[in-house]
């Protein structure tokens, strides 16, 4: 019986996904900057900031129908039956683990098929459907990943992105597999009884040969390897949105068009500013002096978008910690000072 291992890269930006893991021989027998959580204006007034360990910034909001989000599709369902409570997407069962200025990370879902030595299925959950709400797409930071042998994985989309693609390959004996390696040939059931397929944030997952026999692999992947979603506001471009009353970018922020074919835009603070660009009063000048960028002998003065370091009288330099700092000035004429009776 020949089985296979493959990591296959496919990039996509559609809103509905179906993955399927099938035995190919069944008869004989895969992180965006965050400023919207900084400052004091994280949520709309009176709205809950946290669900469990997750801070939920506007344009998202905690509570279905609470009015705390910019749109019902941005509602976060905070399930208090867990301890601590867990946040989920508004219309689905995807658990949210992070929200940044342009992305959302959710816990993974894994399709799995396991076999006995004769190739008979012993455990199977071979098909997954992931439906996303409007204004959300799968990020190209994800990799369509298969871990297993003698397995064919298919990925398909619909709702305007009708396609089907897939991956299959062969492995060799376990000893020949290297971290991150792909495909050789041999009978490998003894070291790989199960096959897995899932979407994975590429930088969060590295294949190890031990994964092929690890009974905890599925749960580890669900907990530690997220799916990355891109989100946008509405389906208008910046120029279109600025012509209507619901344009959401506030003071000291810039509007950026989505790079997907679905339209939409995002707001972000000017450089040197932070806060929530979707809420009044908008973005505020960042006090760079709070990070102590100046020499201990110097003085920091905050300015719009920047800061100024200065040295006290009797010192020279640029006053910066990562620059020339502040150095006590010495006279080039000590003998003259002595003759005048002022040398110290």
C-alpha cells in the first residue's frame, strides 16, 4: 500500500470554501499591525471591550444585534458558557483569536481520515465547509495543506468563485522525511495511519516527520495554527464611500482601497498617530516621548508625527539614545582657565 505526503500552496480570496480529504486507493485501503486597540476610543460608548481574553475593537462589536459594531456581520458572539468566555463570528462557529487593523485570525478546522493496515477507514471527518460572511475573504497568507500519505485533497469554491483544485503526492520511508520535505515512494502505513488537510497560516505551520504518527496532531493544529481572514468595510472604494454619509474614516486617518475584487476599504491612522480611525475623535498624535527615545541627560519634546531630543547647557550631541546622546562639553583651553583662576 502506497501513501503520500504533500504540502501544497494555493492562494485564494473567495468567501466560501469546501475542502475534502479522500483516499486515493480506497479499495486497498494534509501577523498585520494593530493600532485600533490602542488609545482610549476602542469601542463605541457603553459597549463591552473584551470577550474572554480577546479585545474586540470597533468596527467589530460584542453581542449579536447589540448595535456595537459597524454592521451586523461584524458582530462578535461572546459565548459565556465557556470559562473564560469565547468569541465567535456572528453567523458561524469560527472561534476568533485575534483582530488586527486588516485581518482576523480564527481557530482552525481539520479534515481527517484514518486507516487500518488493510486500508479500511477507521476514523473519518473527510469534508469541511467554511462559510464566511460578506466583507471577509481568505487571506493569501494561508496555505492549503495536506499531511498524510496516499491521500488526495480537494479544495473548491462557489458564490462567484466556482473552481476545484487539489493535491496528491507520494512519500518514502519515515527516515527519509526531512522537516518541510515533500514526496517519496514506499509502503508507509506503519508510520502514517492518518491523513489531514486544512488551511494554515503559512508562517505558523512547519511540518515535522513526527507529525505523521502524532495522535495529538489534529488538536495541536486546531489550537496553534490559525486561518487568516482579511476584512474590509462595505463594498465601495474610498472615492465612492466619501460621497455618501456612511464614510467611516475619521480625523487624522487615511482610506485605503481593498486589493480584492470584492471592493471595500479600510481606514488607518497617519504615521505618528494611533487610536481607532473608525470612531470619533479619530486618531491622536502619538506621544513618542513615552518610549524614552532621548539620552537620560537630555529632554524630549513631543511634536506632531515626531519628537525632538535636546541636551542641557554644557552638553553637546543630538540627545538621542540611538544617536550621539549628550556628552559633557570640555574646554579646549584648560591652561587659560587656570591662569584666570577658574579651572576646576
